[in-house]
């Protein structure tokens, strides 16, 4: 009997380094929300990919940055927590941005946290944005700064180098029975994936600061006899003014968001979805423990 392999792969990097895009490409389905705004991944979404006899469980960590608010602190703690538990860590760096202060800070922590038996690889992303000489220089600089086991040149968006990376990861995982049923692509409860999809649509539609001050929760999930599903979601904002922005003129914004989220959910679930969105003002949601649990994050006291 063929020996199977299985294990956890953590993708780490600065916000917007392309971690969610790479995860979605590896898994072959949209499990992690991707937007042009930084810090959109709040929870550690795990996507499951099969490569030959290996099952790769991707831990998509929130982008690492210097935390200011309690939500930021919880996100950074979740990111490093995801990396600590993984068999392989892949640091993603954007080719055109190079070694930023943020990347330097991550390298420092990697040195401090060297975990016995953990493999750390480097993936330089968005390689189509720079010339090859610059790429070589960046590769040398990063490998001088940390002993990466392997370096990959990829474009998560276009797919270049992603297959090569996946094959290499599969070969480096420990021998183990598979951790998830073959047909399962993500271990996030569907209610949470549905909330993330709606939050993505809100993020794309609303600009500036607002997206970081709202959260979406799936309040009810009702299976209908005809095979369809009815989903009720609450959008929490912190001010009355924000409620108006989310609703839009004559409710246009919320209608557009609801339509886009419903269509994507129908495609993802492969069935008809009835989606109902309600906006509620909740001035302190950023300080409420329950909201963090819903996002799969740990609530940390302000002084931690």
C-alpha cells in the first residue's frame, strides 16, 4: 500500500503579499477572500489540497503587520499561532517591494522562533513585476538573511511556479494518514465562509476605512426542502453614519452586495441561495469577545 503524507503548510507574509490568492490557487477553489485592501484575512482559513498521495492543509494566516488595535493584536497572534503549528512555513515576499521593514521584522521573528523539524521556504511572488537581475539580487539578499530550505519564484495570480511549489511541498510533508475526507476543501464552517464572502463584497464596494470597522456574521442557516438554503446575515457597523453608507442611496449598495454575495455562494455551494442581509449599529463590536470567536480569533485583553 502506498504511504500517504499529510501536514500543515502556513503561508505567512505582510498584508497583500498574495497569500490568499496562492491558497485559492493551491486548493483550486475560492476559500479565502481576496481583495486589494490589506488585512482582509482575519481568521486562519484552512484550505485542503491533494497532490498525488499527499494531503496539504494550508493555513492562511492574517498578514503580519505592527498591531495598533485589539483586533490587530488578535490577527497577528493568530498569524504566528498558525505558523507555529505548521510542518512547513512559506514566507511570501512581493518581488517589486523587496525587503521592507515588515519583511525584516518577520525574518527577525523567524530566527527567534526556529522550531525543531519545521521547514521554512521562501516564495517570491508577483515576479512578473520586476526584471530577472532584481529577482536574483532579492533572492540572494533574503537567503543571506535566513537559511531558507528552498526558494520559489511565483506569480500566485497568474499561476506561474505554483504547481512546482505544490509538488515540492507535498514531497516534504511527514508520512501520515490524511487529515480530512477527500472531498473537503476547507475546515471553516460554511456559515463562516458565507460571512467572509459577504464581507469581501462589502470591502470591494466600500472604500476607505469603513471595511475595517464592520464585520459580518451568519445568524441563521436554514436548509429548505427544495434543496435550497436560506441564509440570514447581520452586518455590524460601529456608527449610524456607517449604516447609511452600507445601505446606500435607496438601499442600492446593500442590494448590490447581497446580489454579488448570493451569486458567489450559489456557485460555491452548487445550489440556490436565499440571502437576507441586515445592518446593525453596534458601537463596541471591536471590543466584544463574541465577535472574535465568530472570526475564529482569540480575544486578547488590552494590556496583552
